[in-house]
């Protein structure tokens, strides 16, 4: 019996890669029209909404909304602005956490969380989990690999 249970558990884990990272995948918005300063400003707002909603209980969001925020921020940072992970952290998460350190951060910044999410939904994002989480996981892995490959290619130089 224990062997069957162990086998069933292993088979279930093997068959559900999307659950491995604990993330719920949602439809992400089309952010391809964002570039330059507009992309930078929107990225700052999305990252701040993520930090505030994750640290201010009165402005908490659902797991799906969190995925919408983080996935959209990644698209803006890595896809549109071509930021390195280090620059993304330093230039956007650093200031967002600095804002959180202010005594009135939750009260002053919290009311902006839902309008940012609403804007992402207006751009084609969703607050609902995608029906095929495994396919969504695979699509995200492919997107991340493409960004990593582009970043690696950018860093290569021709040497004689």
C-alpha cells in the first residue's frame, strides 16, 4: 500500500510541473506598445503595487492578481526595457522597498494598487487563472529562456 501511495504521489508530482513553482498563471497583458519613459514609469507603478500589496494587509491581492503584477513587471523590465536582473532589482525594487520604509507608505501608496491592476486588465491581462496551467508554465519558461538568451547575446563581444 505504501509503495502504491509513493508511486501515485511521484506520478502526480511529475505530471504537474506548473505546480512546482507554486505560481498561478494568468493571461498577461499586451505591453508591446510601452517603451522608453512610459515603460519605465509604468514599471515603477507595477513594482510599487506589488511591494505594497505584498506588505500592507489592507491592500493585499489575490494570488492571480499577484501573478498579473509580477508577470507584467517582468514583461516591462526584461521584454520591453531589456533590463538585466540586477538593474531591474536596483532601479525598481530598491526604490519600491525604500517607499515601503516610510511610515505612511501603506496609507499613501495602497490606494494605487487596484487602479494599476485595473489598467493591466484593460490592456488584456486577467484576474483569472488560465485553464491549462501546465501550458502556461511551459510558455513562461520559454519566454524566460528567450530573455536570458538575448541578454547573453548582448553581452558577447567579438574577440580576435
